[in-house]
């Protein structure tokens, strides 16, 4: 799949796992490790046999991966819903609106890839207000996932 947005040295790339280069896989795993395992001090198995079924959305500035998310087809994380996860931004680029840019792109790509499907996510509880801005609603009670408080959220 081609680049979907490009502006000078900044660009979004979305690819199915089978299309990723070794350099792209290395960059995504490196960013995920830095954010979820090092910064959040959370030990869990990141390589969870889902990546190879997913689309991977990457936001590069030149050759540096600044933001990432994986889009998960229905039947992988949730039986009856598409999902996304591992949404993260590089530490030095936080609080500059990149999370909103990524979310807008995630929502556009899910609509293009899986039109009119329910989207279900497992959100860290502190991010409920962020995801609510995109029409997600909480379902049930908070729970611990990978030692952090999460809550199920859905968007019809």
C-alpha cells in the first residue's frame, strides 16, 4: 500500500506486516519497547502473534519513527470488532498534538480498510477522555492489563 500522506520530510506509511521492511519492523519494535516497557516500566510479551495479521501505521520524520499504531482485524483481539493498539509517540515529540494526528489517521484507515465495523479497544484508563473525543464509550469496569489500569471502550 502506498504512502497515504506526505509533507516534506514527514510522512505516514501504512503497511500490512508482510509488506514491512526489516528496518520498519526494527523501528516499530524499538519505539514500542521504549514507550511501553522502559518508560511505563511494564514487563509483558509485546511480540504476541498479532502483528503478522495487522496493518501497521507509522509516522516518520525523515528516518525517525515518531508515532505508531497497529490496526487489528476483526477476530484477532475481539471476535466481533476491529481494534487498534500499541498507539505510541516518541517521548521527545509528546504534547505537540501528534497523538491527535495519529488518532485521526487511525480512524480514517480503519474506515477505509474495514468500513462500518465496530471498533473495540482496551484503553489505559487515563486516556478515556482522549478516546471519548473520537466517539468511544466505556464498557464495563476497569481492569488490570499488563499491570496497568485499562478499560474496554467501543465505537459503533
